[in-house]
C-alpha cells in the first residue's frame, strides 16, 4: 500500500512541478520575470534569490535563482545568463535550468524606451524514482529487496530539454510594463522516452506604475517618497494568477511593499480567489540591494511554515545613473 501512496504523491507533485517557479520578490528582482532587464542599468550586475516554501511540512520545496548580466556599449546590447534550481523534499524531485539572455534597447520618444529580449537554454528534470519501491523489487522467498527493477518508468528518470523564451519591456524614468512568453517551443517533459507531454507556455504581463500624487507637495516627506502600483497577471495551462499590490520607496534606499495573489479565472467552484498575501522589504547600500519577503497563506493549507525569500544583488557601477547620459530602468 505504501508503494502506491508514493506513486500517487509523485504524480500529484509532478503536476505541480510542471508549473514555473514564481518568486514573490519579482518586483525587487525583476530578472526572475523578464529577461529584458538584462543590461538594463547599462553596467554589470549580478544577484541571487532563494525561496523556501512550506518548510514545516513534509513537502518542503526550495528554489534558487542566480543571474549575471552586463551591457555592451559598442553593440548597444545586453548579455547575461541565469541559473534556476528547484528541489522537493519528499520525492527528491530536482529541476535545473541554465539560460543565456540577449537584449536590446530602442528609444521611442524623449521619455519612453522599448527593450526586446530573447532567452535560450537547457533544462533537466530528475524525478527521484530511486525512492519508489516497485513490485518486482520485492523478493518474498527470502524477504529481501532488490536494487534493480525492469519497470520501464525507471529507465528514464531524467529529462533534458531545450527551452526558448522571449520578453519585451517598455519603460520611462519611473514606470515600466513588460510581457514574457516562456517555453515557446513547448519542450517535451514526459516521464518516458516514447511519451510526449509538452510544457505549457507561460505568459506574464507585469507592470510597475509610479503614482505622482505627491509631486505637488513640497514637504520633506514627499521629496523623499515614491509610491508605486504593482501588478502581474500570469497564466500557464489551466493555472492563472494575478498579483496586485503597492510599493513605497524612501530616498531610493528603503523599500516596503505588499501584494495579494489571486486567481481571477476560477477553474472550479472550490477554488479560492485570494491565495496568499506577500509582504516584502528591501534596502540599498553602496551598490548592494538586499530583500526579504514572507508569504501569508490564506487557503486551507495551514501550519505549512509559509514562504520565505531572501535576495541579494550588486550593481557594479551604481553611480553611473548619476551621469544622466542615457535612460536606464529604475527599479528597486
């Protein structure tokens, strides 16, 4: 019976793992969401973010993202790479993907810029079949367990695939709107060599809009304060999500924000509209950007330990913004 419970859990977790990793700090670390941020500050930058999900449950999941990119001034292009790792405790499922990113920037007007990008890379899924005990491994004659099995499912415990994505970004000094399309080639992630299960295209439309209601105020507080509206609509297969929230930035050094994760397109009558609430904070210091966020679950999944995220990034030439020789994407 235990054998079938393992298989059942594995199939359920596999359905979950076919969905892309969503980081709560995607507005603090937008490289996780849109590759058009590659080279966006026209100077080298690098960073990492770690996500710990459901740490108090048996289904703990960890996700890590690392990126580096730079701007080639002579070619007016951005180049970079990113690496994503995800592990699931109970099934020992692991997923790794490395992507190489290329972006360009075009000036549309005095204030607006257009930034297209493409991304290509390789992904590898390891399904952790070694923890599943199958029938032909049980020897009832001598009460022993065989280490080998003839089950064809275990003969392809890994799947390696090529992946192609594209993004665009429109930005001015204070606001941006972007579109990301991942897995445009719909790579095959089937468990078996003869199977064909295409990975669904991931769609994201995300915005960060500056609220100018303090511009006419001449107080000390208004001179150092900025408020933004944040939104991000995502869809992959039959799963959809819409994040909506606000961000406050003080003196371009401190950031506080809150977003609500909702499911606006309900697939059944039992699905929740509000799934979680995420709070995040960031600080900038001498080129470094630090971030922390915590997600409060609002569904029936209780006592899971919530979701913690930690991020750190470094802009190698942060003072280049002060030269005002070009318009860069302003994000924090």
